[in-house]
């Protein structure tokens, strides 16, 4: 059993998973998420109930920074991105950032309370993720401006040239007063 | 709540799901699988434990026909395929086939005991699926020859021009003696 490998980051609970991608004449095959193996390397048993796909036609599409009230396991079915995360939870690591260039051989587990975003580096990039709560229309969750000066993400493509939704052009700056409290269990 | 819609097929339990794909300037977003909504439209609560991705570099790649011992929920993150299924379960519908051209707005639920295959219609097609049992190295399951004369799948691209793994070039013909018995529960 070839286990994927896990790397920690400066953001507690945010971990990078290197997958066992098998390339051949046809393309590739990968176990993108495999419950038993993910538990064996130390990921939580997060119980996905929803799988979303966002497809990005062009290099430069930039989405985020969204702090959804659920855990996410994110990866790519094809293409390449620059991923950026900001810890939005109250506590010592509030505001800590982590960035990573990702191709189809990498996945990232993003715990609840960590802001998630990405910039597309290749036309035709398909981003896929698993979450452990159902989204509902009208649900509101904190977002952070992509250009926030204190997070200071070093986007490979200048935001002035990026393709960004209207919603994501109006997100607020980092503010400790809005830090996310731990979930009551 | 916009529900996906479900269509039955001549193969019992094999169903086609039309997804709510939301296109915008960036590309698209879709809930590819959403447990609650899938239950609401009548899919079984199949409990996925593994998510696989097979990426296909070129039009013509053809994979199958594989009868895995688990249920699958299959769809595309990008591209287009011709999907073909053959009922391999013992009973009246043994040998029944169903085919469907799929883009990113369609998914198919494939119950255990139904042979699964596809031919890639566009370069760079990413196929993604959820299954409810873990695959293990060395696990053997029935396969069926892509060119089986009795299944007689009408492949859009002639198999002589297709890209097929060595393993899939050596699969047997349809044989009722190897029909799959119902799973003991
Ligand atoms: C998250 C979500 C969204 N939608 C709908 C709402 C919109 O009509 C459309 C696109 O939603 P947007 O919010 O613009 O998508 P996007 O900016 O990519 O952000 C989504 O995807 C991001 C990752 O790609 C997440 O970090 C965000 O929280 C999530 O909202 O899909 C759903 O139908 N179901 C969902 O689960
Ligand atoms: C199914 C599976 C395969 N593998 C490994 C075995 C090989 O080294 C590599 C590719 O496996 P292959 O069996 O050649 O892949 P492929 O012909 O596309 O068939 C797979 O994917 C098909 C759908 O794409 C399924 O219908 C097959 O049952 C499944 O085996 O991935 C895994 O590591 N985990 C898995 O779950």
C-alpha cells in the first residue's frame, strides 16, 4: 500500500498531501482521496457530504479569499494553480498565511476557519473539492480581500490583470475583531 | 434548492443525473455530488470512501469494460466522453447495454455488478468518480472485451484507432456462466 505523504504548514491543521499519481500512455490515474490512507497519514476522518468542481477557462482567474464554515479537501483534476490560505481563527496564528503552487499530484486539507483562495496558472484548470457540510443558498461566511495589505499574498499574476467575480472584488480587510471562534462541540 | 434531475435507463439501478452547472465569466461551478440532494432525487445513500481521477491526454483513449465490486458515481471535471455500460449481474437484464455522451453537466450512478467503460471524445478530458469500497492492489474483478460482439457497443471512434491499456486488450467475451450473483447482505 503506497501511502501519500503529508507535510505540515505554519497554519495549524492545514496540511499538504503528495498523492501517488500514476502516469501512463493514456494520461494518469490517481486516488485523489482515499479514506483509509488519509487516516493512516494523520488526516482527520472528516466525512465528506459534498463534492464541488470549479472549472477555470483562463489563466488569471482568481477566487477567494473564502472562509467557509466546514473543512475542505482540495485538489486539481487538471491544470495548475497558486493556492493561498490565511488563518482567520482567533488565537496566536490569526493572520498567518501559506502559499503553494499546485499541480494534479498535490492536495491540501483546509480546516474550518482558514480562508481559502487560488489563482489559475493554466487555461482549462479544473479544481475539485470535498466538504463535510452542505452549502445552502444565502449562507454567509467571512471573506477577505485578495489584495489585503496585511495578508500580503504575492500573487504570480497581478490582481489588476486577474479575472475576479464581482462578489470577490468587495471583500473586507483583515480585522482581528472578526476572528472566528472555535466551533462548539 | 435546485435539485438535479434523475433519468432511469434500461439497466436497473443505473441512473443518469443532470447537474445544475453554473457558468460564468470565470468558467463554471457545480455541485458534482451533494448527499442530501442525491437522496432527495432517489439515489441510494452509498457512502463514498474514495475519490479517483483518471486524466486522458487524447481523444480516443478507451477504458473498460470493468465490473468493479462497488458502486460508483462518475462524472467529468472537464471534457467529453462516450460512456458505455453492460449489465453483468445474473438475471433477466444480464447483457443489457446503455450508452450516453457525457459532458460536465451529467453524472451517472453505476451500481455494483454493472460493467463500466468510456471513450474519450476530447483531448484533456478529466474523469472523476466516487466509490464506496477501497480498491486494493491485486484485487481481481470481471472485465469484458470492448469489442464484445454480443454487447456490440457502437464506439464513436473505431477501436482500431483507440488508445487502450495492454490489460484492456485481453478481456474475455460475454459469458452468462460468469454472471455476478447479488451481494449477500
Ligand atoms: C459554494 C457553492 C456555490 N453554489 C453556486 C452559487 C453561485 O451561483 C455559483 C458560484 O458560486 P461562487 O460563490 O461565485 O463560487 P466561487 O467564487 O468559486 O466560490 C466557491 O468556490 C470556492 C472554491 O472554488 C470556495 O472557496 C467558495 O466558498 C465557494 O463559494 O455556484 C452552489 O450552488 N453550491 C455551492 O456549494
Ligand atoms: C482502480 C485503482 C487503480 N490504481 C492503480 C493501478 C494502476 O497502477 C493505475 C491505473 O489502474 P488501471 O486499472 O490501469 O486504470 P483504468 O484502466 O483506468 O481502470 C480504472 O479506472 C476505471 C475508470 O476510469 C475503472 O472502471 C477501473 O475499474 C479502474 O481499474 O492505478 C490505484 O492505485 N487505485 C485504484 O483505486
